């Protein structure tokens, strides 16, 4: 088994971002500027925001955080203003959002939509146009490419069909000529599907849902899952048993998540370039 660590790749993307931000600053006199907007309190989103702030600081990206409580009007006003403000080049709206504000994600200017979550961004991705791609989906592709894993004609099984991971990664794999099967909670026989896969992408959110018995010695496994169990981060794939059997597998932590953090930074750099 070969462990597909994301650490070196993440470091390379980070270095690229640092150089690029420096060059852009010299060229334009300004830097990429991210606004993270949060409605209400959510401990997990707060922790994620702190991590993003640190990553921005390391790269030279301006970081701004606004938290609004019990005032949907102000939240919408800040979002509208951020769309128009030329200083703000990237916008992230933290989830979960209350029902009354769920549609606000659609308001994000697609050029500043660094998570690639608006229907405009996703529509472009699905149609094969250049756009900001959801960072986790792109991170999966980056790892496959970094380790020179062939995709053309390969059978890929994606478990999970969310707009932010499962669907976009399926599209990206298919654009690279893999034959893609999408599985979800209603899939009749997940094991049978996985037994036919050359590449497995697990994006479910169920700790150790996929076990060694479901995989083969030919499987290349990209584990997107991030599940906290007893204070420990574990994936959707049972790493310990699977690692002995499969051809290649990403670790959790140190795999997809590590690369995703830096791909998100790269999207911030890209959005700045798109706007200038
Ligand atoms: P969602 O909850 O939005 O989607 C989960 C998907 O898994 C759904 O499509 C669901 O099917 C499917 N599913 C649920 N149970 C089963 C099952 N028993 N068998 C097969 N499929 C099942 O999750 P996300 O896509 O947002 O996230 C998935 C995982 O990836 C989570 O662990 C999340 O924390 C992690 N993640 C990691 C990131 C990273 O950077 N490493 C970034 C984003 C997410 P159905 O559609 O039928 O309900």
C-alpha cells in the first residue's frame, strides 16, 4: 500500500500562493482580500474560520471576519455591499444558515465565490467552463494528479452526492475521462459497486462506513470524510484495515483536508486575478 499524503502537495500550493500574492501586490498595489461572513454562533464554523484566518495570514491575504446575530437585514446588507466593494475580492458565507437566509448563498458574486457554491459557479463547472471549483473536489483531483494516477478509462466510484463534494468531484473525474458511478444512501449494494472500482472517493460523513472487505487490492482510495469520534479525526474509510489491502489510500488527517485548505487559498488568489 502506498499512502497518498497531502502534506508536500499542500506545501507546494502554499508556496505558489505566497509567490503569486507577492507578484500581484507588486503589479497592482493591492492584495487579495477575503471576507468571511457568519450568521449566529457555531463552534465548528468558528474553529474553521480561525484556521482560514491563519492560512491567509501565512500567505499575505487580507482577512476580514464579520459575525451578525439576530439581524438578517444587516447580514444581507453586508453581503450586498461585499459583492460591490472592489477591495473585497473573495467572499465566504459560513454555514449553517437559518432557513430564512439559506438563499443568500445565491447572492454571492460568482467572481468572488471562492467555495464555488453558487449555481452560477456550479453550472459553469458542469458545462465545462473555467470557474472557481469547490476546493475539496479540486483537492481530490490534485492528489490523483500529484501521484500520477491515471484517470482515463478508469472506473471511479464516488460515494456521496452533495453539491460541495460528491457531485463536483464526479464531474471533474468524468471530464478527465473516468467512467463514474455515483453512490448515495439509497444505493442498493455499495459493496458491489466498490468491488468494481479502480478509484474510490468517499465523501459521506459516516466514520469507517467503508471497510477493507468492501474494497479490493486494486482500489485507490481518496477519503474525504472528516468525522470527530472521541476527539479523534477519522475518515469515512476504515484506514487501519484498508491500508493493508488497497493499492493506495489517503490518510485522515493529512490527506484531502490538508490539500483543501491550500486549494481554498489558491481560489482566493484566482478570484483576485479574475477581478483585475
Ligand atoms: P453531506 O451530508 O452533504 O452528503 C453526504 C452524502 O453521503 C449524501 O449524498 C448521502 O446520500 C451520502 N450517504 C449518507 N449515508 C450513506 C450511506 N450509508 N451509504 C452511501 N452514501 C451515504 O456531506 P458533505 O458532502 O458535505 O461531506 C461529506 C464528508 O466530507 C463529511 O465527513 C465532511 O465532513 C467531509 N468534508 C471534508 C472536507 C475536506 O476538506 N476534507 C470538506 C467538505 C466535507 P443522500 O444524498 O442519499 O442523502
